[in-house]
């Protein structure tokens, strides 16, 4: 079965986010009433797996092993079966 | 009123995504049955606006003026009112 994983990686609270701070500053300079900006990444992964449960487990593993840094990142996983 | 904008910026179909290709290659080397990976960004913006409609309009503008590159990026906007 084929699955689409959406993996959203964002910085843990309290970690500095220079890219977000720069975006916030530029948006303020453009005149927007912006309070703060944070920036995260979304990985869309097409994966072959035997079941939804296996796809979820693999996604967890991928985050721990490659996609997220456990020291500074949080992640959220959504799994969708493809037709 | 305060609004939280979630702005998801991703590459248009057909544009090369070296970061996604690298992630796909590494995941395959780690043994995962990955077909492809694409990488996008999510900006979470806290914005002061008079109404939801104004917040949506400002988000559109921000994408066109700063956050997305109209030549190569697609974007999706979600607006949520904060309590």
C-alpha cells in the first residue's frame, strides 16, 4: 500500500528562530502589524508500507533518525492512504 | 483582534527540489521504501487585524510581497482567530 506522510517539523518553544525573526522584521518594515513569525518545515513523503500502523511507525523513526533534531525540534505526523 | 496565520509555501509541480531529493536519497539509504520527498515551509504569523477578512487579505499580500516566489512557489493560507 502507498501512503502519504505529512511531517511538520518546528522549533521547540524557547529556541531561537532567526529566519522567523527576519521575516517578522521585514513584514513590519512593509507596514504589517505583525507580532511574531516562526518558521517550520513540512516534508511530504510517499512511502510503501504494509499497513497504516507500519507507515506511522516508519514516519516516527524517520523523524528520530533524520528529519528532526530531538534537541531542538518538535514534530507532528499525519498519515494518509493513497488510492 | 489577533489572528494566527498558517502560511504553507511549497514548490510548484515540476520545479526541482534538491532538499527533498536529498532527503529521499538518505531515507532510501537508511532502508525505507520511499518513493519521493518534497519539502515546504510553514510560516506561523501572529497578526493584528480588524477582521478575519482583513487578516486573509494581508496574508495574501504578504505571500505575494515577501514569503512566496510567484515564479516557483504555491501557497496555502489558513486564518484562525485567537482568543
